[in-house]
């Protein structure tokens, strides 16, 4: 059993046999003879794995090194090279490395893929098998070595909603949803995992994913929430076998409704006169309209009188930090006298304010014309 593996020449020798007497029954005398036979001695092998990382990210490569050894006598140097193959015990049909040739002393260092066929790989603690390929060496029978490695999965959020750009008024509710899957395992749904959402600067309560990995959240936008396009972040903090991940969507715009008011108009202008109209323009929390940096916005106000836009001109519009506005209007010379309806429309130039409108009335005066039809002396009694 301690014979070293290798090629041997076996000599079979039969010596002279000349002792029989000729009168003996079945007597025979034989001259010596020998033959030589080639013999190969094989021994079982063993794979010793010397170095491997404790974990690898799914779909990535990792390096494993070791040496093929003589199972009968580990102190004997292997008469290599030999070929080896590598696979995970739970998927022996997918050979990660095939027919890799070791050095002459049986040592190897190999970069190993986790998914050589591109059909996905599951996460979890796996047993890695390194096996000597049968018949790859005349001296060593197949043998294996094994060790453990954690394949850490890659989670991902898909099917996030809202998918298209959505405008939400302050004080209203918005629903958000996503599906948590394991990307490296053909988007396998990840159920019963905790997911958290951050709506701009507000953390929402954690929810668990359903059987298909789905999770949804409902948020009521407070009246003091910042306006404009905001980020919604989905967080998964990982697990024992999965990395963490984050998905940010920016499809939600927070909008404020607006309110425009016209103060009572006391002016009683003539055609051609300038007069002022005043009022206020505020957001849903009764503050002046500002951009996201807090700078006062110049409002775009459109006026009409009796449904007409061409019988007057607006010479100036101003607004203060409280939302009070003032517009100077000049009536055309042909403007008729009487009671008139005036409408004002605020058209926002940004997506985070809504449109508003209001109306009021005012009186305008006209000029009278005195005509003398007959010129006759006046007689005084």
C-alpha cells in the first residue's frame, strides 16, 4: 500500500525445473523463462484548499488556491500536472471551472465565476467542490476537496411608482410602491423583508414585502412641506445573505394651491385715466409665493374687463413680501362709462403652484356733451 504511484516494469520469472525422473508419472522438466509487463500504479487523490474568501458578491469572481495531494501519503510530492473542475454542491450540473490544469506539483490558483452559464445564481452559504478530473492523470484517481463560501445576493427595487411625473397638492395623500427582488437570481421576489421609505426629509414607517416582493406606502403631504420636485428613497438594509440597496425616484412634485383676492375698488376713473387695483396672492398656508430658495416670485397676472383684453393697458404690477399686489391700469379714451366686471388670473410659471382667479366690479365715469340747438335772445321779465 505504500508503493508510490508511477510506471513500473513487472518481471515474472519461472526458474529451471529439472528434478523429475523420466520414469515418474506425468514427469516433466522445464527450462527457466521470464516475461516483463508494464504496470501503472494509481492512488486516490485529495484536494486541499488553502485560500478562499469568506464571501463573494453574486455574479462576481473569487480566487481559490490549493494543491492536489496523494491521499495515501500526503508527504509524497504529486507527479502532476492533473486537471481539476470546480462547482457548487447545490448545482453540480453547472461546472464553474472545467479542466483546469495544475502545476507539475499539483498546486493551483484559479479565478472562479459564480455564474458561468449566465442563468442566475442563488444567494446563501454554499459548499464549493474542487474535484480531480478522472483520467486526467495516469497516477491519480479522482478525489475532491470542499469548503464553504457565502454568496451574497444583489437586491434591487423594480416596478417603482409613481412611474410617471405626478403632481401632489399639499394636504393630499400620495401612494408609493416598489417590488424587492434578487437581481442575481433572475429577479426572484424577496418576501417578508423590511423596507423603509424616506419622503424628502420625512421617514415613513417600515413595511414588510409581500409574497411577490411588493411593498407600498401612503403619505399625507403636510401643509408646510417644501414645494417642487422631491426625492423619494426606498431603503433595504440587507440581510445575512443579501447586500443592502437603495432606489431613488424623483417623479413627485409637491404643489401648493393659490388664492388671489381683489380688494374693493374705490377708484372711479374717466377714460384715459390711470387707476390702481390692489389685492393679495398667497399660497395654501397664507404666505407669499416664493421659489424653493425662499426668493419672492414675480407673479404673472392677466386682467380682463368685461371679458375684453384690448380696452385698457396694465402699466405696472408689483407685489410685496406679504403677498399684497398692486396693478396700475389705464383705460382707453373710448372706454364706456358704467359698472364693469374685472377679472384677474394668476398663471404660475413654476410647476409647484396652482392657478387661481377672482373678479370684482368698478364704476367708470364718462364725459357729457352740451349742444346748443337754437341761439335766441333771452327776455327777462
